[in-house]
C-alpha cells in the first residue's frame, strides 16, 4: 500500500507541522495540502522538527480533485458518524478495521483530514470510498487533526509491520466504478424511484468499498452483473 496524506484547508500552522512529523514517524512521505488557510512558516517547521523535508516537498493545490489525482482509494475521516442506519454517507469503520483490511493491498490510498473547525463537508465525504472514525467520548468526540492522524498512521503501521499478510491485488477504481455502473443499470431496469436508486447505489458502493475486494473477485462479479443486465434487457 502506498499512502498519501491530504489536509483539506488546514487552519493552524502547528497542526500542519505536527502531521508532517507524525508522517515521518510512521513511514509516510507524500503530503498534499488543499487551500491552506495559513502560510507554511516558522511555526510549521518548528512543529515538523526532523520532518521538515515533508513540509518543503508538500504539494499545495487549489482543489480536492487535484489532490486525489493518481489515487485508487480515498479514505475520509470524521468525528460525526451516522446516528441512524439510513445515513449511508456517514457509516464509518475504525482506523483499526481499515488497517487490517487495507495494509496488504496494492492500492494508492489517500487519507483525508478536514478543517480543524468543521472537518470534511458532505460533498467531500461523497468523494471518499470509505469513512473512518476514532471512537471517543460522546460528550466531546472531536480530536485535533494531529492526534487523529497519529492514531490512523499508527494502526496502518502496526498492521503493515506486525500482521504480514499475503499480497492481494485489490480491485482498483476502474473495477469498482464498473461494478457500480452495472449495478446502476440493473436498478434502472427495475423501475425503482430515483431516490431509492440513489440510496441503493450508495449502499452498494459502501459494501464494495468496505469489502476491499480483489481484482479477481471484482472480475467475477462484473461478469455476473453483465449477464443479469443482458437478461433484463432481453425481457424488455
């Protein structure tokens, strides 16, 4: 697994530097920063300590789309999770669950951390394949992004070094998009209302993302969905 850290509109210099330092602690070197609200100055470098090269080499970009170029799998982070099962957008797994599932994959993974004041927006979470949260006191769930990143980085490092699994050729974004597209077409053949199609599509995408299916598994399911769609078309 190859990891990219993406900070979305960070608001405090010290946090940027602290995240860079933690990245070096856990063997991550690629940092993208989307529209930072502060300049990367002396405070950033002080907090980065011996990871200043990560700050210097960080890519400063104007939008999230650019920050995700070349990425196969996008992980969003949030402290606000679904209170009801119907909130499909904010169904989250823990960092430990993520690490166990993804550490042996061949994917290029982006880890998104949102603004200190309000985190990632719903629109930004929509771009994520999966959402991760860190269970904490319900009375005050929000963690500083540096602390949150430390926990996520640690779980990924631990899974990578302690649980050496066999290499798995994980289905990349093209395969996952193909699965969702075929599922969409089948939904249309069932004449479901648009709002039910959207919810079913999101549920299917969540399942595919959480499963971290292999390329071989994706190929088999794509074949089944294509044959199903063909039969439904013949019935029409």
